[in-house]
């Protein structure tokens, strides 16, 4: 079982994806909760952690934190061009 919820941080947190203290107080982040041995990952107990907005954007999950829907052009905010 896995559950992911968008939350607003009440304290600084480390991101479980990049392993940096990237989540600051007041930032929105994805809280991820996985049950023991989810999909054979081998965690002996429950695992809970947060994913920062930067990592969520990198892996295509940024729209979850930013409350946008990539299939709905009215709410989707494409990433800025780096050209």
C-alpha cells in the first residue's frame, strides 16, 4: 500500500528523493507513506517521508503540489524554457 498527500510543512524537513534539507517551513511538499515491504522494496516497517517541489517537478509530479492538471490546459502551468 502506498499513499501520497500534499501537505504544507510546519517545520523544516529533508526530501527523501534528493536527501537534502529542501523543504522549508511553509513549503508545500508530497508526503509519501509506504507499508512494510511495499512492492518488494524491503523496508522492514512503515516508511514515511516528504518530497520537495523541485524533485516533484523533476520526476513529473510537480502538478500535484502546484494544484494544476497537465491534461487541463486551463490549469497547467508549463515549466519555463531554458533557452
